[in-house]
């Protein structure tokens, strides 16, 4: 199988298939969060690091006003073209999630699949949270999902997913190459094995994520007084089963509310 070295975000069609295939669970969870955790009527949604807009398009089709930003121009183009094809405004912009402003505030924001950890510094993370807070109305929610680094128990070392749409099939595998807790960096490898009727090939990428233990993330949130933590869930997306953060925690979703 031919292997192509490159950034997976530069291949939005394949990225969207893998990460958009289970959109319904996230979509339903977010709607339930909006219903449970704020008295606001949530109609306007913002997604920092929105990528291909896999969830933005679903929310637009359900009557929400949506917008987002992302550093990858190819992903933003993919997102806006799909919005336009469906009859909506191309409302995603190329932009940095650590430095942005919005013209009109939003009722809620979300970032559910670990994209937050691409921010490589503490100040960048603080800036991001402050930007999101500034973009929200008072009482607005930020639903933030990320993978914490456990300090007790064995960590998850790899994950694999598969998705298919028509004749296109993508198998994805991600694994931890090196974890440096002093430098707060996890070096990851990721592959997409792509199968079409005409060809089969592999896309391979390397990426770096900033690490957070439970205490480090709690300390970060204390630096952003605009937000309060309402609840924490895990990736089962079960609102009837909130979780307590402890040294074994890994995949978690924080529900933050602007004060």
C-alpha cells in the first residue's frame, strides 16, 4: 500500500468521514446539555477549531445559526462549501482559536474532540478560553471535551476507528509515540488507510498535543474567572452519569458556563 506523508487535516473528505460518522451521539448530547445547563434558549452556536464542520452542518439543518473558525484553510473551504450546498451562509472563517473576536455573541460554543490540546502553551490556552468567554452571552455554555493524562493507572496508548460511506472506506489508527510530562507534550502518530474502488493508500501524520493532568486542567480553569464548571461527563455522553475528576480520569467533557 502506498504511504503518503502529510497533514491529515489537508484531506478533509477523509477526515470528515472518520470523525463525522458518529455525529449523532455528540449532537444529541450537546442538545441535552443546552436544555439542562442553561436557562438561555440556545439558537446561536460557535465552534472553535471547527474543521470540516461535521457538526455545524447538522446544527444548521436543525435550525441553529452556526459559525466557527479553524487554522486549516482546506478544512474551512470544505465546511463552507457544504453549508452553501445546503442553502446556508458560509459562516466559517480561517482563524486562530487563541485570538479571535466575534461581531455578535453566541448562546453556546463547543469543542468536543480534543482539538483544544493543539494549543501548545498555557498562555495560549488561557487566551482561548477568554476569547470563547468573550464570544458568549452571560449564561452561555462552552462544552469542552479533551483527553486528560492520568497520573494513576495505565493510560490509553492507542485508538482505532473505521467508517464507510458508499464505496469509500477509511480505517484510522492513532498511537502515542512519546509522552514528555515535563515538557507537557505528547507526540502522536496517526494513519488513515483509505480504500476506494480504484485505489488503496495510506495517509500518515505526526502531531503534538499539550498534556493536562486533572490538577493541571483545574489550575488552568482557575486562571479564567469568566467561566464556572457546572458538570463533567465522560465520552459516553450520558447526562444521567456525571463523573468526578480524579487522577485516573482520561476522556472527559467539561460543561463551562459564562458568569
